[in-house]
């Protein structure tokens, strides 16, 4: 993952919403200093959890943010289910 490209994608998506870094920090629950460090390339390996939070807050595809996948909008069918309470493995119902 090229840090400068990641930072540019993050900044572009944030600015497209008309947000400042502090706005994204509030929406994503990611510290504004972390967002700044990603955008400037000072943080070269943000956690996957951080990237997921940022992508979700910006309503963009995780793959686009993380690796530059062409899909910029996060479609509902590709979103992770929420509210299931399953962290690692959900039980499979018996048939």
C-alpha cells in the first residue's frame, strides 16, 4: 500500500464531502492526528480497523481506500452486516 496514494485517496474522499479532518474524526471515531498522519504519509501502516472506520464514515469502498480499487462508492450489498454481534465466527444455524 503506497502511503502517499492512500493519503491522497483519503484526503480526496474527505474533501469531496466538504469535511475537515476533525469532521471525519468525529464521524469515524478515529483520532484527527491519525487522519492527518495518514494524509501526509507520516503513518505508513494504519490498522485495518482504522481504514474500515474511515471508509465506513466516508461511505466509500474499503478496497478503494486501502488499495485504490476503482469502485469509489460502497454499495449496500458489499457492506459488512451490522448489529449481528458476531466478531470472528457466527454460529451456523442447524438445517
